[in-house]
C-alpha cells in the first residue's frame, strides 16, 4: 500500500538536498519540493516508515532539526497557492498525493 510523508527541515544546503534527492530517487520514491525545506514523499511500495526516513535524513542533514509526518489514506486535505499553467506548482500533488 502506498505511503505518503511530509518532511520539514529547519536548515539545509543545496549539496545536502542533492544527496537526499539522489537517495529518494534510488529508493523509487516520488517527491515534490517546491517550498524551501519541505518535501512531500510517496513510497508506492509502502515499505518506508517515518522513523526509517528520519534516520536516513539525519545522515544527510546532521544536527538539523526536522520532522517527518506520515499522512494516512483518506485523512487529509490540502490547499496551496503558487504558479499554474506551464509551471504548475501542484500538478505533481494532484497526480500523486491522493
């Protein structure tokens, strides 16, 4: 069963983000990160947990305050403001989140 997560980081560098991005791609996770320090992740295989993701994150972002939230099916709503059209900020969210 697909699992969804929200990750929020207090601080980060572009190099850390690139390493984390490579990690999530290697795991096959879908991801969205249009807002600085915030990642939406989808694990279509359902093997990830909030704790395992937190452990991985602390390796890429040592000493950085962070939180990982798992979003359960049917338990959320979302709304946002950002670009649409050719650079639709929420196209990925509409396709992959629900």
